[in-house]
C-alpha cells in the first residue's frame, strides 16, 4: 500500500454564506507568493460533529455568528498531494458580526459576487475547486435538510 493510500482521510466542513448577491469568503495566507480564497472551512476535531465544527470554524475565520439552513452534501476531494478530503458542505445565513479576532492564517474576509469568485477561479486563486462547486450547488438549491446529519 502506498503512503498516499495509507494516510488518513481528512474530515472537514465548509459553509456557503450568502447575503443578497454576495458570498462570504476568507482570504488565506498559505505560504505561497499569493493568497488564496476559500469558504469558511476547517477540520472536524475529535469529539465534534460536522455541524458544531462549521459553526466554530465560521466564527474563528470570519467573526460571524451564523445559523445553519441546509446541508449541501458530502464532497470528496483528492488533492494533488495524494490526500483525500471528505468535506461536509453547509448553507448558512449571517446573523451577527462578532468583535473577535480572526484565525492567524486569515488575511481578510470578503463579500464577493459570483462573477468575482469566477474571476478568482480563472486566476487560480481559489483554495480548491470545491469552493465554486459548493456555491453553484447552493445557487441551484441542491441541498438537504440538516436532519440528514445525526450528531
């Protein structure tokens, strides 16, 4: 078995947050020459379910309190590095901006239009292809009730 095949699967959660015609993205410094853009997202920690994880990640990365409104599904992503990610996609509505610091890797938060996000994709500035895919699924209303997840 190769090292890539024997490594653990990464369980993550990501959230599409829309306000009017704009989507909340985070700009991240990942050690390269340019920053990348992502939905609020992160790893699900031990003892945590995907819904609790995404609520926490949104607050840590954006300083927004949100309410989850739907489940986009499970997205499987095979990175070029050989890592496999199982990413739970959620929809949420923004409730309140908090007065808390952002995670240290977050450069800024942005409310962007779909056209602006597509331009970031064309410039190879999205963290993964799942960023745009989740937004397009949300726009097409491809979602499930939160009750499909039993935490």
